[in-house]
C-alpha cells in the first residue's frame, strides 16, 4: 500500500496496494534492486495489472524510477518518483 506520497494527483493512487512482482515498484520490492523505465505502459520487463496500469495512466506517469526501501537489512517496500520525458534529438 502507498503509505506516504508527495505530488500525487489522483486519490486512487494514494490508496493503491502494490503486489510483489507486479508493476515496477512491486518488482523492485521483490528483487531489492533499483529499476527505471522511460515508458511504463510499454515496458515488458515487469508484470502489469489492469488496476495498476489504470492508476499510472490516471496519474499521468510515463517515466518512473524506483529504489528498494531497506530497514535492518530487509527490503520493506519501494520508493518511486516520476521521471521527465526522454529528450528528443541526438545523443551527442
């Protein structure tokens, strides 16, 4: 469950339960490894759920980064933040 937030737009996202291994945050909480995606909706590296995907769309999220929250050597959840959209143009 989302237990703390800052800057969220929709009330639905504040009460969302994030199952282990579902969504980017669930993957991070399960594996204990930070992850990011430039396009949440199209990313196939983690499992999606209709309810979570709906919440992400409603919140207007696209790029997301998440890191494990560790207490006493144990992962107790994940902390995430939205990322700015990818820049256009060339890499150099």
